[in-house]
């Protein structure tokens, strides 16, 4: 069964748009960085990076909790590289996601299984991957690279 997500955008001034998600969710304001816009909100590349990072974070948390484990607060950093393509147009070239667990890997049972499957749960990340390379690294609270 398909699920449709609707977002309404209304231009307020120049490149500043009110982004209305409905359902009582507070309006978010997007804006391009200067010189095009005023930089009063995240630009579309920020929103894309946030969407991928948020989805990967949710998916990792879901996968770990399936095994009744508690990863502590997850911290995620996303870097979207923007550069010109062959036609000299700016495009998102790749997205790198770094997730850091708030707990040590040694304290989490079945972590290997959660790490093996969590990316497949990420609707946004897997959809974006169809057109933009997305790399994912996972670390524990001690800085140990897990994936």
C-alpha cells in the first residue's frame, strides 16, 4: 500500500520559502545561501543531507532496538559534496554519513546483525542511493569503527 507524503512550500521573499509539513508540525523556513538568498534557513542541500542522516539514524536505532539493546544517544554527521558536473551545473556528487553510538560496541548484543541490516531499513537513504553515492560509517562511543 503506497503512502503519500505531502509538503507545501510558499515563497515569502526571494529564495526564502515557508515549508509546511502539515499535521501540526512547525513550519520550517528554507533559504538559499548568499548571494542568492539571505541564508535564514537551511538550503535544499542541507535538507537533503539532513533527510539522509535522520533516516540512517532512525534505521540504526530501529535495528539495534529490534534486539532489545540501547545504543545511547546516536550522533550523526552528514557531509554532502557539491561540485560541478560535466555540464558545469552544481550537483550533489556524494553523501557521507558518520553515525556514532553513545555506547561501547562491547555492551550491545547482536550489534553485528543490526549493522548488517540497518541500511536496508532506510527509505530515504536507499532511494537517494539510486542517483547519488551514499557511504556510511558507524563508530561506537570509544571511537572504534564498526562499519
